C-alpha cells in the first residue's frame, strides 16, 4: 500500500473535540443554544488561494498557482472552486470571509505560531490555556467538557472538567469486566479508574462507536451539536496546509485541504437542520503564505491570510476587510500580504455573540484587555 504524506495525515490527524457537555440551561425551544465550531488549519492556509483577489498582480507573483476557474463572490474577491458548499451558503447569506487578517505573529515558525493562535498570547509558550477555553469560562460555561480525540487541544484548555474520547469500532467493556479490572488495582487507583469507566459508559450512544474519518467525524458532530442538551462547542483539527511544493491551483494538495473544510461545512449544514441557524463555523490558522511562489511551485510561510465563516449566526454574506493591496510597498516585509485586522478581534466578537457575553468582559478575561476591536454588530446576529 502506498501511504502518502497526505493520506497519513488525513487518516491520523483529522480530529474533533467537543466541549461543554450537559448544558440544560441553554436547551429549550424558547432559548435555543448557540453553537460555535472552530476548524483549526495547521500549517498555514493560503488565504489568497482560498479567497483570491481580482488583481492582475497575482499572475506576476504566482503564475503557476493562479486559479483558472473561480467562484465569484463580488467584483473584488472569489472563492476556490473546491469550496462549493461554502459558495452555496454565500448565496443564502450564510457564509462570510475576513481577509488580510492574522494573529499578531510575524516570525513564521509553525510551533510558535500554532501556540499563539491557540492561546491568543503575544508571545509563545507563556500561557497554559486557550482563548476558547478562557472564553467559555468567562461566559460561565462550567459544565463538563469532552474532547473527541486522544489529545486535549490547547485551544480548549481553561474550561474545567474536560475529558477525552477517541472514536473506535471496539465494543465498550461491560460492568463485570470493569469490576475485574478495577479490583486488580490498589484502593488508591481503583476509585479513579472506576470513575473514568463511569464517564465512558454514561456517554450517549451518539458518542460511541464510529471512526476517525473526516466524513464520519463531521456527521457525528452534526448529530451531537443538534442535541439541545448537548455540547455547544466543537473543534476540528486539520493538518496539511504547509504547502511548500506542488501546491496546485484548482487541483492539488491545497485544493484537497480546502475540500476537507468544505466537507465539514457540508455535513454540518445538511445534518444539523434548524440548529444550523444557531451555529457559527469559523477557521483558525497560524499564518498565511507568501505572495510569490517558490521554485517548487509552492509557497513559504507568510503573514496575512483569511478566515472562513459559515452558519446562521452570521449577519450576512460579506468579505470583511481593510484591503492593503498587493503592491510591493504594501506587502509585509516586501513579501507577504499584510494583516490589517487582528484575528483575535474576530474570535472575541464571535465568542461575545455566541456565548451572549459582553465583549468588554471577553476582551478583559480572555485577551488581557489588549487593543482588539468589537466587530460583533458588523459580523454576527444576536438571536435570543
């Protein structure tokens, strides 16, 4: 069997995390719960490929990566053709883009950048919790959290009572077997192990079985988020966006990665029903890519990029940007799309809207009262 780098990544590193399990206060017809789904795109998504700008200078910078077929959004911006569901939602006012944006990080290290994109800090490795976990805590969402994977993402740390679950075809152990196993341990460990098994056995059937394919995980997410008493926070973790060689245009590695995003959006849209109207899907990546292609028909680590958003909690379909332009003098360090919008402003505004929490409180509790802007009214609905 020929196991390529991409097939390995898709099989082992497409994971899904759930948070805030058991929330009876939010589950009612009068006050439906709002959901937020974060899709982490590790490696640095190329925002200029996902959402290309109508600028002839693009052909000058990256002639082999220019898209010949695009899905037009407006006179200035288009979508990659692999984002078909996203384009369909755009026509229904259920999709938006934030362009020329990034976290305040400019050094181009995956390790440092991914740490900062999850913590929201200005320096890597100084914070032990993630902005989403702190946002949940700030909003008073203290219920049990669940991660549908073996690792707990840094992004969610900060919310209490997290536990982990990994999808498997294996049958869950019965209580007689659990008793035999726990009796084999000393008294100190026996109670702890028994509590772990109780958590596993008491999970709803929707959280048992399945596999870790992206199609299965996204369909499972739709069912669980659709439960009025289920979790309201989910995080997908996708690898493979570090396209240094053979990036491609309409087809290729980056196109396949964008199709993965579209698959998640598609399954959530099709399977969540009315709950999709109370849902926000938002992407997260550590940086963009260089404007100019390299000698291997790929791109290097850059700065400014794009955020893709979908769901019924969006105010309308729009490309929200303070576009800096592509002239050499406008590029960051003469090589990258500049970032004119702090991505943390978008995430803080999203949490304020989805968690029904004052923006200034989120700003203070989650982002240390730093200079980020409130875009809630411009980007999101308030559905009570």
